[in-house]
C-alpha cells in the first residue's frame, strides 16, 4: 500500500514545494492585500513577478562588470584592447585590480588634459595677436611696389616662437586624451557634450596639423619672391588659425554645460 | 476504496502542512517592482551645472501586510553601471569615483517603516561604496489603475560614504547627492 501511494504524495509535494520555497516564509501564495490606505485592491503579483531575482541582499544581486566597454576607438583597441599592446607586453594585464589602477591613470590623464586645455587656450591668445600683427605688416609691406616697407623681424620671430610652444602644448594635451585608457562604459549618446567636444576636436586637430605647413609655405613663397602666392597662403593660414582657435574654444566651453 | 481514502488523507495532510507554513508567515505578500518603469535617480550639483542620472534596472521588493495593507519591509538594489545621465563619459567618471569594479551595487534595506496616512516614514540601511549607513526618508504611496506606486527621496553625503567628489574643470561637485525613486508594483487580479 505504501508503495502504491508514496508516488502520489511525492508528486503532490514536488508540485507544492518549489512554490513554497519561492514564496519564502514571509510570502504566502497570492492573496488579496492592501485593503486600506490605498484606492483599489491589489493582489499579489503574478507568479512570473515573484520569480524575479529574490535580491534579499546586495551579495545576491551583485553583478559582474565588464572590464572594457563594448566600443573602443582604434587607438584604444591598439593599446588597451584585449589583445592591445599594453596587454600582450604585460604592462597592463586585463584584470580587475589592474583595470582599477588603469582607471586611476585615466583620471590623472584626463585631469591633465583639462589643465592642458586651459594652458593651450591661454597660448592661443598671444599667438593670434602676434600672428595678426605679422600678417598686417607683411600685407602692408607688399601692398605697394618695391622697395617694400621693412619687416619688423621681432614680431615675426615672436609669432613663430609662440606658435611652436602652442603646437607643443596642443599636441601634449591631445595625447593625454588620445592615449588614455578606455572608460568602464561607453554608450552611444550622440548629441551630448562629450560627442560635440570630440567632433570639434577633429576640426581643431586638422587645423593644428595644417597651420605649421601653411605658415612655412607662406614664408617660403616670400623668400622666393612669389608675393601673390605668399599673400594667398597667409590669408589661408589666417582663416585656418581663427577657425582652429574658435573650434578649440568651443570644445572647451561645451564641456562646462 | 480504503486506498483512495488513504491517498486523499495523505494529500490533505500535505496541503495542511504547507497551509500551516503559509499562515505562520503572518499574512504578508512580497511584491517585486516592475523593471523598466521603476526608476532610481541621483542628482549631482556642480557650480556650472547639475545633472540627473537614472537607472531603470532596479530590483525592488516590498512585503505588504495582508490585513492592514501597510508596507512592512522594503529592499532595493541597483547595479551602479546601470545609471545613465545621457553622457557615458560622465557616467564612467561616476563609476570610477564609486569604485564600481569593487562595489558594483548600491542597495537599501529597511529597518523600520511607519505608515502616516498615504505616506510612509522609512528608516533603513544604505549600502554604497562598500559602506553601510543609516538613512531615513519619507515616501508617498498611490494606487492608479493597475499599479501601486511608491515614490520618495533623500539626500546623502558622498564623503560620509568615503567617496572622493568628482571634479569638472578642476572644480569638485557638491558633496550632497539627491536620491529619488519611483517604484511601480503590478496590480494582480482576482
């Protein structure tokens, strides 16, 4: 007899046991509740809701965080990707503790990037002032017929020196961002301040690469007596310089919003 | 016939055992907030601007007393990487300062809940950045349509939880974080 009815009891128990375990001691099977204090009567949620993670402690709900974001830039992949240079050389292994230190490095580099941005912004001002003075004196000198008005070489030299310092400061500042370790997450939030900052960076980066060549080409044209070409190149250099400065200023200001 | 009677008796006994277990629970039901529509938000203020970061991926459970309809306990937990301020660079910075790799969750467990009309006065422990501190806040409950909503807010100090305040353009944000929540629980059917 025992053998006959034992399976029935086991089946019934098996059907009931999971539910009882899931509901736990504080949770009876669905019953009506919330009869006072609230308009409308609420019942216990459907079983699917109760089957959600119990989450009775932080430990149970503790997720695993991915060490790298889903999307990496080319430079980030080359340096900090799973098979990047820093990983294969063993300089920065891809482990949680190493990644934590890496994020500290990233923060240091980005803070220095911000300081570098202000310094570079400060250097733009005298470079533009002396650049404008220089272009004015060259245009004035070459507007008439020979012999031309003598050029104040001191203004020309000062502009060149300032431009060299500005270029070095700019590239150092850019490097701090370009070579920094990747963040923990990266979402597609196009239109945000950071994406505008990065879009403007393409503009001023291209401008900063072009400016030394344009200045040098204008100087070379002058040296060879090609006055018309020199004047055109100076104008292009001037427009690119102001555009670069404007894009740089905008990319700095946008980060404050 | 005797066998059938014995089978039924055994079945009834099994039911009785589980019913006894259920009744001993004190007549409280556990409700889980609906993910996606429930939210946990923090607001940070910087001298230049302020922003909010929202997580819709919150695990929240409450136990509700069947007879009185009052909320007895509340618990929530959220993955710190699930907060979105609309600027992932900023969110990543936030994860750095809260050391998300070591402490990936923020959680709250109530220790005492008092019902004040349609509102609640909640005391509990907030675990954040590996530290647990008591917090108290008021919450409002409302029932609309098929949903029970519980909303509230409180403020915490970052330094109290051992967090170094993040900076923008070398200027640190305010120490106080405003935390607000809107939890929605599904209404069941008869």
